[in-house]
């Protein structure tokens, strides 16, 4: 399931808030901090993959539109 850019941003903001509010007092808190950091990294990766997929889709649609235009132009002559 892919998440929207807006959902990714919201989740990252929530993680940032929790990390800033977390006061490490024992090993469990340290583990939670590590989990939050790992989660943040995964979201960043997902965000970058999502952007690259969007860009690839835009490039494909542009090239498809260009092909249509070329076909229309060549069919006129």
C-alpha cells in the first residue's frame, strides 16, 4: 500500500514531535528512540521512492503525449 506525500509528511512530523518529547531514562526509552529513528528513515526512503515514481510517471506520460503529437503530425503529410 502506497502512502500519499501528505500522509508521509504527517507521519514524519509526528515522529519528530515524539522524538523531541522523549526523555530517555532507561533502555526501553533508548530502544523506542532507535525504533523511531528507523521508522523515520524508512519513511524518508518511501518518500524518495514515491517522488521518483511520480517523476517517472510524468516522464512517461509526456513521452506518450509527444508520440501522439508526432503521429498526428506525420499522418497529416
